[in-house]
């Protein structure tokens, strides 16, 4: 995870011309687009564009999210950008989550070859994926009390989202709720992503889940889905933007909590494996769950099950990303399909519990 992963095969100059033409249809013929670029440190599923939009009423730094082109070997089988746009807006308006202000949703694939939405760009610092923040940087170098302040505030985002009173109608765009439906959707995703080349390790993890199923998965809430600090922007160690809602789902609270905990473990394990100390005192399970209970009154449960599920879900995604790298000639094809899972050793260790 030390190199930028390709998310698009589209030419930036051509995209700038198309975005300009589209914006002029929305904001007038005097509108213009400048400083168009792609991110270089985070994100590997939807295509993201940064640009400055200028028109008669003002000038705004914007972010556009597009579904990737088919030839780019997409991470996910479908990209419901309308649902992402609406969930992001609801999270901001009803839960007080600092999601970016939604500007436009364009359902017509004509202008850019795919539907897309545009939001206002937030300003802040993001813990990077490349190189992972556990190797160094502003969060690594922060004082322990500031790291803990960021951790607690990040857990607070989940608490606020999970406590918000969304109606079933508002959440209907993201499908059926419940742990069983969520796991079945992951089975379907695995079959789509890896059906031509089975990955025995991931199938063993699915079997493990069935034999360790929680007696009572608990109440369903709106889950962010990709709940991790790499999808937040911070100012003074406080979240100012919550990004990437494409994995949003209705399900147990533990889906988000375990994902936040495991994604740090993923980067921490990579760092230790490279011979560096990383951040072992950050995002520890007991600390995260204690803070969450203090904020909500709800005690997270069955976290061993959900840690395995998070590792499995991330394994499906990372193996798909590795296939993309192989497709573009950025990585050799391993003989053992289990080696497509970057955190193979972690899942193997969890399977022994």
C-alpha cells in the first residue's frame, strides 16, 4: 500500500472540457473550470475529481464523484450515486454529521460517460493511506492527548449517526437492513469480484462467521459503511468532513465500530511487518467501545465476530484491488490465490480463535 492505485483510464484534459460544458449548462455560459486534478493519497473505488468552479455568482472549490469506467476494473459491481448523494445530505441535515455540502446530482451519463455528483470541497488534513499514517506524518507525530482527542471525536461521529432518527422511507434507497442481509450481500459481492478465481481463505472466513453467529445482532441503524479516519478531514484533531458514503447500509452498530477498529489494525500490521513501531495505542477495541458506550449508552457486543467480518470484507475488497493492479501490470499474479489478500496472516490468526 505504498503506491497510488489507479482508479481511472480517462484523460484529465478531456474530462475538464466535459465538466466545463456541463457546468455551463447548469450555471450559465460564463462558467469555467480550472485546477482539475485527482487525489493521490486516499480512495480507490469511485473516481474522484477536484476542480475550481467559477461562475457569475461566485467561485467554489468542488469535488466530483464518478463511477469508474468498466475498463478500469471497478472495485464494486454497481455505484448508486443518487443514493450516496441523498444519504450524505441526510447525514448532514438530520444527524449533524459534517458531510460536505451536496451541490448537484447529475443522473444523465451523457456529459461525463457516467452519472456523477458534485459537492463542496472541505478544507482539512486527512490521515493518508499512501504511505499509511502509521508510518509517519501529522497524526503519527501528534501528542498522545491529541491523538486520543481525534480518536474520541471520530467515534463521536459514529455515535451521532447511529442515534439519528431516520425513517425507513429515507433509508429505502440502500436496501434491506439486518446482519443476515448484509452478509448475504457480501457473499454476492465475493462471487462477483472473485467468482472466476476462488479465494479459499475468504471462503473459510465465511464459514467461520456461520459457526460464530451472534445470538442477538441488536438493533439496526444507519451505518456509514466505510467508517475510518482515512475518510475524514480534520482541523485541530476534530472532524470537519465525513467522506465516502458508497458502502452505507442499514445494520448493527458494530459494523461501523469494527470497521473503524480493524482498518487501523490493517495499517498497524503493515507497519509492524515493515519493522516500524506504528501506533499500537491508537484505536484499540476496548477504548473505542468504551467511548461509544459513554456517548450512546449502548454497549457494543460480539466484537470478535465483527472483527472477523471486517477482516473478511476488507479482504474481498483488497483482493479485488490487487486484481486491478495485476490488470494494469502494476503487480505480478500470485500462484496462491490467498496471497491476493494483503492481510492474509491476520485472517489466518483470527480463524484460530
